[in-house]
């Protein structure tokens, strides 16, 4: 038996061969043969001993079950070997199980409002001529597009009024497709666009007033959600705020280091860590990071520093991180290496140029992935970290924080950051009052002493 294993594993590194021979009674069926073929392929030029390439896996395993057996054997008997290239082979096996996607024929771009109900289309020229800012008109048109999509699905009426507003609200908040559900504040904004269309298009005022009842209800729900957000943030601050987030990132990295490079669990731990880290540096809006690509929106300079620059989905305005903190640059390097040796960082970055930074391939993840990763890691959605950042800046310098927060969070208008501005003004006034009270208290404490001195001079 030993002689047979010596022959089968003749090309395996000595330590691997010795470990398998010593554990011969417990070897899984086929493990020795697939490991033998694997190391023979490596020796024949299909990779180095420290990190064999995908070709060695292809040469050793002709079936998925044999490939999985090889991975288990490598983890057990060759834990020092990086199995990062095996991820490509694993993805190929998974791809064979999926049904091929139907070919999508690109359609010519339809003119603005072409998908609206006929009655809405007739009102569009009035909206175009209304005396409102171009940015507001664009926002209303985008909102009406969302309402029109719901009407086209048969989930709401196209007539302005209380019933249609109720149906639209219901569809936005509880859409059958969970990925298309939105928050109350977003639903309110969509319906507000439809009200603006009706107001400029001559819809009866009583119908619009009825729709505004639903609009106010949605705003109230949004206010309650805002209260819940502040409660979540208060709990996060009790756990340590940024320090707690940093601790969680460390824990995720340590967990990833203990897992084989080819495993989905390792990649998910690092994915959570890198998303939390980048948001910690500068928190983008929820939907912005999903589309970032290496070399386009997120870039690595030759000296190892990373930076991100992108156009915000909500405002259309450009923003950037500047040079990302060194500690986070290190996590980004670790993320793209995906279990490979550090010396391959430049090669790996060039390989990934033009690919999505979260999937590490050409596919773009679904929009909510960053906030889901953040919530799984630290218990709050990614948008809460924007508020947390603003809270830190407000506490540090309330007199000047409002403008810093607006720039840091990428607000497109002064109104967008009005709530933060009001908080900063309140904190600044409170700081001034606290300082004034301290001065008054100090002066009051010194007056009795002055009176005593005056009394002594009078008596003498």
C-alpha cells in the first residue's frame, strides 16, 4: 500500500506525500489518484508549487465530484498551497449547471414619456412649460416614469386621485418583486412627481388634494423610519461607533484568513470587510458602489494607494474619495489578491482592469448588495454610516461642520443637507451657550471674593 502511494504521489511535494501516506487508512476514495495527477500536471509546467494554476485543476479532474475531492485533499494535506486559481474552475462547473440566459436584443431608446399612459402624455407639454427649475422637472419626469411602470403592470390606475395614490403607494412599498420595493420617502417622491404633472396639466384640485393625503402619510412613515435610524445609530454608538466597525472588519479578515482561498465563505467575509472599509473612508450612496470598475471608478496607483471617483446616481454630480486611508488600501489589496501572494498585486490589478470591483468579474451585482453586506457585518445598512460620519463631524466642529458634511456626503443642493445643517446649527448654538454659561459662572464665582476685599477696605 505504501509503495503504491509512493508511486502515485511521486510528483507531490515531500511534505504532502508524507502526510497522505501517514493518513493512508483515512484517505477519501480517489483522493490519492487525483492528487497524483494534480501534482504531475503542476510539475509538467501548469503552475508553481505555491499556487498551481487553473490548468492543473483541469488536467487532474474531469468531473465536478473529482474536482471537489481534489480541493478537500489540498485543504487537508497541503494547507500551505494557495487554491485561489481554483475559484475560476469552480465557477466554470457552476456555470454548466445554470440554464443559458436568453439573448437580449437591444432596443432603440424611447423618447421621454413614451411609456406613460395616454392621459399623462397629453399633460407632458404643460409640465415642460411650467415655471420650475430644470433639475426639478427632470426629477419629476423620472418619478413619473416609475409610476408609469407600476400602471403598466396593472398595479395602479392612471387616473389622478386618492385611489390611484393608494394603489401606487401599495405597489411601491410592497411590490411583488422584493428587489423593486422602495422606502416610504422614495414612494412619496414618486407620487409627488405625478402630482406635479397633474397640477400643471389641469387636473381638478380636489383630486390632487386627495393624493396629497397619501403623500403626507408617506412622509410621516419616512419620519418614523428616520427616528428608527437614529435609534440604530444610538445603539451603534454605544457599541463604539467607528471603533466597533473597525473591530468587525478585523474579525472578518481574521475569519477569511482561516478559510481556504477558493471557498465562497472566504470571499464573502472579505467582501463584507472591504465594503465596510471603503464606506468607512467615505460613505457613498447605497446604489453608487455597485457599478464601480477597476481602472474607471476605483483606481490603484503604482505606489499602492487607492482612490475612487464616480458620478453619483442620485444627483449626477461627480465626487471622489481622494487618497484612501493606507489601512483600507491594504484591505483592498487583500481583496483583489483573493488568496494570492502579495508579490502578484500589480499583475492581479492589471488582470482585473475594467471588471466590477465587487464581483471581480464582468458582471454587476444587484443594487442592494453593499447595504446587505454592511448590515450583515455590523447590524446597520450602509446609509446609516453616512449619518454616522455626519454625526462625528458635527460633534468635532459644529460651527463649520454643515459645509464639510455636504461636501463629504456629496449633496447636490443646499436643501439636500438641510437636516444635517439644522443639527449643526443647534449643536453650534449649544456649544456657544455652554461656553457663555461657563464664563458667567466663572465671573459669578469671583464676585464674592471682590466684595469681601471691598468690605475690608471700608472697615479699615
